[in-house]
């Protein structure tokens, strides 16, 4: 039997067309979350949009009370060593979408305040999460579809997610592609001596991304990142990121 025979292709097509009609990143993510229930049933959901330093810049909660959204934003989203937190080591794998099913009942016995005061208190049973990435392959928006009490996600739901999420990711990334004349607008400003890696680092520095997160995005050590930054500063004749911005972008 063909395992994809029961995939609702017409519904997926309609869903993706509706999402593709939205060209603002935040409104696009709202459309994704609001309309996903047409494909996979869930009780509650949310997404968090992140900048290059993994800080939350926009958020949206669906059927989640203000109390629980505040608890998550004010505490649990900031816990750096939390296994499912925003600082977890997540990177894009184009051959496999980043979709994860979390069975919270498997963790109900865990002795920590996150499980007792948030997960069990909210009555969560399962969460189906996925991530959309930016042009550098870093996590840009994290989604969570949650089931409470009676419902559970099925293998069929997971199969649908694995079909849909790569398309959602491509649609999302395309929003950040600049016209050819605007790509890397700092090029040509005394950059002829920069190596390709130094150009990558300069691009991220000009986006306000911290060295530790540049290292994570480029998959190099922090020490190597700082060496690149030192070389970049020397080549541009500057001593700070602010001076680099002025020198490179004319700001």
C-alpha cells in the first residue's frame, strides 16, 4: 500500500496557496498557525519569531490564555539550559524538515518546575513542533501545535507535517531574498581584501548578530569568529561594530 495514498493533497495545495499569498513574515506565520487546523487537528498553538541572537521579537498564541503565554515568555523562554528551549542547538537540515513530536506524558514524572508548574498545569499531552529557518539556516520562527486531554497526534499527522513543512520553510525564506542590486549592499566598500568567510561574518555583524551567535550560524568556534572580526576591523580601519556599520553601510 502506498503510504502517501491518504495524504490530503488538495487540502495541502489550498493551504500552501493561501500561505503563499501572504508576503509579510508575521502575517504569514499567523496564517500558517490559523489555517494549519485544516490539515492537522490541535487544541492550542503558538509561534515565536526570533532574531539572530535568539531573542523573541514577535509572538502569537492561539487558544492559549494570557496567563500561560506570560508564564512562558517571562520565564521558560529565557531558561538557557532547557532541553526544548529557544537556545537549543537547532540548525536546518534540508534533507529532513525539523519536525518533532513531544509526548509530555513520558515526562510527567520528571522532577522539575517546568513539568509541574507549566506542562502538567496546562494539561498538555503532546506537542508537535516545527521550525522555519532564515537564509543562513538559523532558526527564525518556532511553532508548537499542542494537544490537551483527549486527543493525540497520529502517524498520519506526522506524515502530513513532513510533506508540508519544507514548502512552508521555502516560502518563508523567500520573503527575505533581496533584489539582486540590494544583496550585500556593503560590497564594494573596501571589501576587496575580505575573504569569503570574512564577508559572511561582516554581513552578520551588520545585522546586529552577536559573535557567539555568528559562530553558531557559521558552525565555527567563537575563537575563530573573533579572529575573523579582528581581521575585518583591521582591514576596515575600525575598532568597534558601530564604526564598522558607519564605514560599511554609511549609517
